[in-house]
């Protein structure tokens, strides 16, 4: 696919980029080659290919689901001005 100088100016305007007139042919060539590569990738038949989350067949290393800390609620709430049923009580700030 070929990108024209008009297309490059429009893309630059949409992207809010300032491009020098002398650089427009370079950008047109680079954008054209990118679009050609995308077209080449679209031409590949992927009908029998299953989507992957990772290219290697690895299982995730998970840690054991064990309790590492004890319940310290009463100890932590001991310094609070007011608590009730394990909750901190605070003054009402919205009427």
C-alpha cells in the first residue's frame, strides 16, 4: 500500500505532529513499508492456529496458599478512639 504526501500530512495533523516538508517523503516511505508488512502478516493462514497466552508451554509458578500472618485486629484497633464489631468508627463528614 502506498501512502501519499497528502496522507502523511493528514496523519501528522491528526496526531498533532509538526513535520518538515522535506521529511514527508521519508515518512511516506516508512509508513508504506509498515502497511505492506501488515498486509503480508494478514495474508498468513492462521485458521488452525490456537491462540496462546505465552509462546512456551509453561505452567505458572504459584506459591502455596497458606496463612502467613495471624489475625491482629484487636491489637491494631487497640489504639483507635472508637471501634465496634471490628470496624473503626469515625465522625460523619457528609451530611
